[in-house]
C-alpha cells in the first residue's frame, strides 16, 4: 500500500458523477414545474380551508425526488442502498382530500422523469395534466347539496316549513328528525334552484319556527 492509497477515497470519486450543469438544469426545471403543480392545486382546491404548506410541499417534493433520482441513476450500488433506506420511511399524515393523492404522485412522477432526462415528457405531460384538472375539477355539472337545520315548536309549524321549502328548492329530503315535547328538530337535504339564499330568512319568520340554518354539504364534511 502506497502513501497515496491511504488518502484515496471513493467518496471523493463520486463528486463528479453528476455534472453541475445537469444538477442546475434539473433543479430549476423541477422548481418551475413544482410551482405550476402548486398553482393548479390552489386553483382546483375545493376543501374548507386551503393549506399553503401543502402547496409548498408539492414544490419541495418535486425537487427532492429529482435530487434522489439523479443520485440513483449515477450509481447502481447507491440505488440499492436508497431503496433500503426509503423502505423504512413511514408517512403518517392523513390525506383529507382524495385529489391530494393525485398531486403528490404528480410531483413524484415529475421529479423521476426530469432526473431521467425526459424533459419534454415532464413539461408537456404536466401542462396536459394541469389543463385537464382545471377543466374537470372546476366544472360544475350538478347542484351542490345543502343541509337545512330547522327548529320547530310543533307539527303544524314543521308542515308549513316543509311546504315552503318544497316550493323554493328543486329537491327536499328529510335526513333526520328529532322530536321532543314542545320542540321538533329537522335536518333536510336540499338542492337549490340558484345561489339565492333569501328563502332562509323568510323561513325563519314562519310562525312556530325558532331557527333555520343553511349549511354547505358535500357528503364528507359540513362547513
């Protein structure tokens, strides 16, 4: 063993395995497409409260995946170790919206494709996916359901309220009913004819109606 062999390091030999130009170009493109994915997510979000941190996560995830795949493609031994390391990672954050899963996979897929050098596929594919999501997610092809919570004093006021509602909306279906002495509470699912909600004000003024509450409802949450 010579003196030079002592200081020879395989770690330093991997420094030039990926060129600076390739790294910079891949990360810049990953950042740009990640921003586009985050913008599409913001425009198509339909939950209760938009989370800006999730949008930032999409950008970071695209860039991180690009870095990982660049390292994996440059070294076969490293790729095997990376698979073993990632296999112990556990993500325990609950995904509240099913569409969020699509955005996560989109970010990961773009990072993989960019690191593989398939730039046209990553760019053109992302544009097509973004346009499709913007068109289909924001398209309103049906009337959103609402829940009306009524508090009545007796059966007579309940009957008047239901007859009034049936004239004002397209559809009115009783979801639940709670009856107590001197009080009746109804939960009714309705489909409105338009965005005008003034009928709730008129409903609350009917004799025997204590309160009338209109709640947006999509089958998964109320808010």
